[in-house]
């Protein structure tokens, strides 16, 4: 069966040193979910301009259903200027007053959420009051049993404690990295080890799953009291743009397929590491990844070397 996956929030053009590529975490997430076998949509908004038209063409060309992509008659399509460090770690200049800041509740968006098996949203798209109300309203109406994924994606000044807390209360899955966990620790008074903090977050906000990516230390998953700790080995990295979104998509597809937690963890890291080997957020994924979800492999024993090498960088 095909799962219905929805990303909610920003879609934009990443202006990379290598050229212009489609970006925005919800769009990246949906693109990777589609490549992994899902029916994917993005609830987003573009400008009535050439860049917006190009986004429609790009999404449709990659199999994304576009009936939930709104067109704004006033605001321009979103853009982000991306620079890369020598290690491939991106820095972002996020252009303001974009079309996705004016995201609206529409019948198409409501229908997509009503049919969704999983929805994913972040903090960046909630930087405007209009989009924040839209996103939180849509997530709140998701049917019982839908995976409501808060992929936190903290960016610069574009978040507050209130946005994070409201989003956590709407979610049942949280994905974050080891640069974001200290921010949550400060905001919510979390203490102890990363496992202690993840357990605290899960208990406080009634989260079924908490996923932490830790760069050179690998990734750590918590699901209803069960842990999976996936180690890391270095690999050649072109850039890490979109790798976190690939991890989230693979994580969610694994959860929907009810794969063992250990296998989900290794699989999500493999997909993310593959993306790190290419410029841009959504390089084509090999068919073997989607086939892996149809015929899951046996879980890796703890400490075993993964099928593909890990990146030693955050995603």
C-alpha cells in the first residue's frame, strides 16, 4: 500500500554556490518520502512569478501532488542564500516576506490532512502569525493515529519558546539534532544526559518517538521506552543540505511500515548519508531504498558497521 505523506510549510529556492536548487524542509521531506514509495504532497504557497511556476514544474516532475500548493498574488516565491563551510555545513540567509509566510487554510489542504498517514511541520514556516495559525490549525485537525512529526529545524531568530511548545503539544514525533537539543534544554530546563533530556521531552509532551541526530556520534531513537543507538563512521560529504529531511522521511516511512526500531535507525542514517554525497537537498534516491521498505532487512546488531558509511556532520 502507498502511504499518504504531507509536508506543511515553506517551499523555496536554495541559492547554493553550485546553482539554484529547490529547498524548504517540508518540500524536501515530501520529495524524499515520494522517492521511498509514498504518495506525497506539500501544503505551501508560492508567488505568482516565474520562480513559483518553476516550483510547480519541479514538484510535478518529481511526482509530488501539487493541488495543495497555493499561489499568492502579492508576495514573492521564497528564496534562501546558502553558503557552505569547508566541511560542507550550510549557513542560511532566509529572505523575508515570502509567499509561504501567507499560507492559508484551504479545502485542498484540509482534505490532504484528513487523508494523511503522516504530516511533517517545523518552526521556520511559523515565523509569521498568519502561517503559524494555519499550520497549527491544520495539524490539530489530523485524524487520530496520524503521525504528526515536528522536525524542529531551528533557524536563526525564527522561533520562540511559545512556537516550540505549541508545536510539541501538537506532535507525537519529534526529530532534532545535537545543536538543537541544548536550545530545548535551556528553554524547558532539561538536565542530564541526552537520553535523560529525550525521555523528559517524551514524557512532558506525550511523544511516541524522539529522534536525535548527533553528527559524528550517530543517531539515537526513543520509541515508547525502547532505545536504538546507531554509531557513525566518516564519509565524503559534498554538503549536508536536505540530509536531515531525508532522515526524517526515512524514519517516518520505517515507522509506518512498522519496521524494528534498530532497522529504522540504520535505514534513516543510510538515506541521509547518501544525500550528503550530493549537492542540494533532493538528489535522486536509488531504488534500493524504496525496495528496502517493501522487504526490510534484518536489524543490524549493535556496534555493526552500517551498509553505507556515516557522515560525521550534523543533519
